[in-house]
C-alpha cells in the first residue's frame, strides 16, 4: 500500500506548508489509486478492502479537506481527481477498485456541486472522451465508451 498517501497527518502538513510559503493553491490533482486484487467479491480480505478505500477514497477526501481553503484563496483554484469507468459499470472481479472509484466519483461530483455557488467555482474533472465544451468546463459529459452520459 502507498504508505505516504494514508499518512493523513502528512497531507495536513503539506497543506500547512503550502499556506506558509504561497498562501494559496492554484491546482490540486488527485491521481493516486490502488487496484487491490482481482478476484470474486467473497475472497477479498477486510485488510485489502480497507487499503484500497484508504488510498482511492479517504486519501482524496483528506486532500480536499486540507487543500480546499488554499484553493479558495486562488483567483482560479481548480481541483482535478482521476476517477475510472470501472466505478460506473459492474465488472467481475473488480470489487474494491470499482466500488472505491464509484465512491470517489460521487464524492468529487458532490464537492463540485458544493462549490458551484462559490465565487471561485470549480468542477473536479472526470476522465474520458470529452467534447470541446466539456473540456473547457472541466467535467466530462461523455460515458466511458464515448457515448453521451446521462
């Protein structure tokens, strides 16, 4: 497991260090991920399940928690989080990864919705094929297969 990503106190320390030096943050990119193991749902160990969620969901939440005040200080603060099509479709043997990426996707979209009313509104990006207009907005409206998403 990525030990530094789950040392949440260090994430908070990085936020403090950025504040001390620059007082703001223009962009946050959350792109870490842990696959876990590919096997049937009932064969995952609780430890492995927790480790995947610790990296894919909780570490990103801690980044939001620590960096949001810094992003708000920027004239154009942006947050981008890498999600996965695996979180939007069921696939055999992808249990913890798919579930954690679905959780991340929803968390990021919730964070975007909460920030739309803020003067520095920002929408964390979802990867995948994009139209030009979607790319400018920073939020893909296309599904993982390139079709229009609902």
